[in-house]
């Protein structure tokens, strides 16, 4: 059986991890620094399980 080509949502896990580590280190170095909120947009990764709407 080959790989399953399932459409999914890429939630940018590596980028979330990098941001979390960076923000934690920055906050640890300067405890008076205000909280920061980072927003990332997920992306749809289309494979064979996605059907485009008919026109």
C-alpha cells in the first residue's frame, strides 16, 4: 500500500515552535517585557481527496 494522499491543513508546527522558543527566551531575559501574541495562518494542503467546486 502506498502513501495516502489526504488533503490536510498545515498548521505551521515548526514555525510555531520556533516562535515559542524565541519568545520564551526573550521573556526570560527580560521579565518586564510585555507579552507578545504571534498569529500564523494555516494553509490548506490539497491532495487527491479534494474536489474543486463546479463552476
